[in-house]
C-alpha cells in the first residue's frame, strides 16, 4: 500500500495598486525625488512611475532595491493576500 501525502498549496496575490501607493508615500515622506531614486536603484524613472501608479507587476529585484533605498522592510511596502 502506498501512503498518500497531502500537499498544501498557497496562492499569494499582490495588490500592486496599494504597493505602488506605499512606495510613493515612503519616497515622498523622505523627500526623495524620483530621479534620485532612479539613479540609486538603477530602475528607470519611467518604470518607477509605472510601479507607483499601479503597475500590474513588480520584480523581486525591483522591490528589494526600492526597499533598500527607502530603508524599509519589504513587508511594510508590499501589500498581498495569501489564499
């Protein structure tokens, strides 16, 4: 007899609109201009604007770089639900 094993699957859904809003608020609260953030993070100003204004995706490297520059924890910026 073979034993059955159960696999628990979680789905993580990122709320890009709220995440972008959080990034923008953190940046503005620290008086960081978007061009300065672009230079430091290596993310183009166009892409940063897209992220802040409700992008439909964000790469892990982007969110990590942004959080490092803003001196913020990813969990303070990234808004998501787990199902």
